[in-house]
C-alpha cells in the first residue's frame, strides 16, 4: 500500500482539544474523526487496529467454548422493566420512541436481552452451561465525554454471558473468563491486572476489573507489586486449575478505590511492595447469580421435575477502548514515536525509500520487496512521497508499524537497512527480514 493512496490524514501538530496521549495520536494520524460530542467515525488506520483487537478477543472467547451471537443495538424497554432496571439505570441510558410510540432504548449493555433469548430457547439443565457473547456497538450518554475514545458515548464492546445451574458451576464459568482475559491482554502486549471491584449498576457479589497502569487512567488502584510477576501459562481449562489461578492472583492485595481499605492494605502489603497509582479499565467481569433470571423467569427443568432459575455472569471488554489503552501504554509522547504490538499493528512493516523526481530506482526496489512480503502474508506500507528523510521517518514513527526498511541511493546488493522502532538498525537480507517478521507474527 502506498501512503500517497492511503486515507491517513496526518496533522502537523497535536490538536489543542486533545489532553491525553491516545486522543492526541488518534486525531493526529487520522485514526478517528469526531462526529459529535463523544461520538467518532473510525477511519482506515484506527479501524484496522480495532478489527485486529476484535479478532484476538474473538479467538480467546472461542477457546473457552463461548459461542458468538449478534444482538441489536436497539432494545425494547419492556424487558428492562421486567428486570427492574429501566428506571434505575439513570440518564446514561438513551431512551427513544418509535413511530408507534413504543418505548425503546439504545443498548448500554445486554443482560436483559440475552436473558430473554435464553429463556425462550433453553428449557432443560441438560443444555447447560451456556456461554454466549457478541461484539457490538453500545451507547451510554456520558454527562461529560472526554479523552477521545477513552470516555466516549458510543463504543465497541465485547460482552459475554454465562448460564449455569449452581453457584459452583457458575464459578467455573467465571474462572474461564478470568483466564481468557489474562490471555487476551497478553496477546495485546498489555499487562492487565485483575483487581477486586464494585459491581456497579450491573449488580452482583463477585467482580474483577482488569486494569493496565497509566497515569492518565481514571481508576485509582492499590496493589502489591508482586502481582505483576504472576503468569497464567500452564493453566488448563479445568475447575481445579482455574480456581488455583484465580486464588493465586487473589493472594495479593489488589483493589480499585471503591474497595480500598487503608488498614487492610497496610496490614497485607509490606511498605516496599505497596503501589498506589492510576490505571485504565480494559475489562470487567461480574457474577450476579439470579439477579436477572429470577425477575425475568429464566428457569430450567431439573432432575425430579423441579425448576430453578439459572445462575448468570457477564463479562465485558472495551474493544474500541483498547485501541486507546495500547497507545497510553506504548506511545512515547516526548519523541513522538508509537510502536504498535505486531499483533494489532495497522501494518507489519514500513518501507521508506528515498525518492527524487529523476530517479525512481529506490521505489522500484521497494515494490519488489513488497511483492515478496505479500507472498509471506506480511502487510507493508510504502512511503512513495518525495519528502525528505527525516519527515518520512517521523511520519512512519507516528503511524507505528513496529519495523522499518530504509532504502537509500547507496542501498546495493542484497543487504537492506532494517530496524525495529526504538532500536538500532542492522543490515541484513530480505530472507532474514521475512524470517524475523514471521517469527514475530507466529507468537501472536
């Protein structure tokens, strides 16, 4: 792909309205464009990153046996009245009426709708457990949307729902998602820590937020530094292994501010291991039992002819928010360098040929390299403009392809100047470059 043919409207300077790194970069390199307060159009560069994140989220949901569905953005108010949340949810819910004067709403979440789907379809305990998820746009009418996509009104989200017979079975489902989230964020090259959290308007009695450390985050967190050393590599999708994993994380004090207790924190965490900082919530999981199934009469037949209400949990990941979260974690604001993880990078590599009007040999070489990269499923962007070298590198550093090939007039033979962003360049041949990139992509 030539940069001259790409829809990447780069600005020279950071927009004055953008106060945090992610908002600045996303506007500056044309990833998004504001449509109205807290509502954005996603342009090709940003959309490409978001769709790669979506696919990783989808793959990790599928691995734990969750099944994908798609629910609509517009919901009937009737099911929300059944659950008792229609009046309780507050002004964040966008309430509308259709031409028949029926009360509708733009879904801020989907507990009611998925419960309605379940109760009309599943009648026996033999069909449980069920894990359902979808990835869809949501709308919450924030009173003061800010920080670009980090706190907006319309956002792209994965929400999943579990249905089980007993609390024990439901705990197993909860732990499956716990593991799935750890693996998802690792593939995004993020260290997201599960922290005990309040359940908020969704309700329930068990909840974890997954937080990445960031000074621009809105969540205050209190944790034991040793929790960052924990891994989930050897965990099997079995009850004992999953329970052991969650307990391993819960051994270390780690909470958001709504659960914080100063005395408990100081008692459980030595002074040298105490960490008080801010973070960005990138995922949230809840267990709430029969909070929705009971008022909505979502029950199943049990052995012996009895019925019981199913036990439910819900599990959210902000797919669009993760674009901003990765930027907050990776963007070097001082040097204006963004290095995307190769798992979600808009391009795997940038090719930067030095070009002038009278000599296109470097561009010809770039095109030949691109052909070989394509054969190996490596996605490249070529800067085919006649700008000077420093301008080209600065532009590509903002776009953030994690690797670059630089082709100058003196580039001869098989050796190319190849570099990973923020590292020293090396001269190697194309075959070795392809090998390095394929090895990196294989780790995703």
